[in-house]
C-alpha cells in the first residue's frame, strides 16, 4: 500500500515537473520573440524616418500641389512615428517602450519564478527519495526479522514519510499557486499587448486617414498646367506661328495671302 502511494506521488511529481518545464520552454520562446518584435518596431521607426526625409527631398523638386500633398503626407507620417516612440507608461514611470515593460519584462521574470519552482521540486524529490530508501530498508529488515532493528526502521520510515508528505503538500500548494498566477499573467500580458497595439493602430488609422485625404486633394490638372507652362514660355505660341509661316513654300505663302483662312 505504501509502495503504491509512493508511486502515485512520483507520478504526480513528474507531472508537476512537466508543467514547470513546459512553462520554462514556451515562456522563454515567447519572451525572445516578443523582444525581437519590439526591436523590429524600433528599427521600423528608423526606416520610417528615412522615408519621411526622402519624401520631403523629392517633394521639394515637384509642382506646387504635388509638393504640398507629399509634404503634408510626410508630416502626418512623421507624427505617427513620434507617437510610436512617445508612448509613456502610467503612474509617471520612466519613459520606456510599453511593450518592453508590459510584455517582455513579465515574461522574462518567469526565468526566476521557474527556478524557484524547480528548487521546490528538488526538495520534494529529495524527501521522496529518502522515504523510498527507508521503505526499502524496512522491507529488507522485515525479511531478516530482527525486532529491534525492525522498530528502528519503522520509526525512520515514519519520519521520512511525514517529511515527504509535508514537502508534497507544500509543493502542491506552490504549484497550484504557480498555475493560477501563470494563467492570470498570460491574460494580463496578452491583454496589455493587444491594448498597446490597438491604441497605436487606432491612432495610426486616424493619422493615415488624414494623410489619405491630403493625398486625394492633389489637383493633377492644375499641376499638369504648371508643368506645361514650365516647358513652354509665354511667347511660345507667337514664335511658333512665325516659324510655321517661314517654313511655307512661296506658293503656299502666295495662296495664303490671296485666300486667307475664314473663321
């Protein structure tokens, strides 16, 4: 009966070990990927700044309406990047990226939490091994049947069993608390991530809407007229008529003089 109880508790301990290992593995992966996501976001700001600069440089070479539209777009896009970078934590905390503080750091903290749970598991396993060793010793003693040693072995086994039961209860309580906190933390971490992304993308939608409207206001006909005027100086038409007249043959000039065009 006692041997069966030991086997059941060993199976329970292995299950708890698997639960801790699972968290250690996947939380570690999530932490690394979320951290990479934050770094990519930071690099995106750098690329966006380059894009804003290039749009402004190009806009300065273009016709008025196109120039105005591009520069307005660049201004709106730059505002969005400023907002991306300027998210400030609540409660007057230090200015850091909210993703780093609200998502990456809590996941990173599980490295320490998992280490503590492994220490609890180690203590429980030590007590279980001591109990199993005392049980084996008692069984051997019973086979040999010396009564005094039999009593001593039973006393040692009882002490080891009580110690194992105490550490097992402690482990069960801490692992139960660990599981409860893990679920709560997952809900909090992912909720924070979603909220941060929703806030940013909500602002992004607002800014992009304004940028889209400004781009649509570009008057291509007006700019095309400006472009055409830049190609042809004001006296171009009169000079063109002179060239055309001089290019006619004598017969054509004579006919044109006798029979002028009728409006």
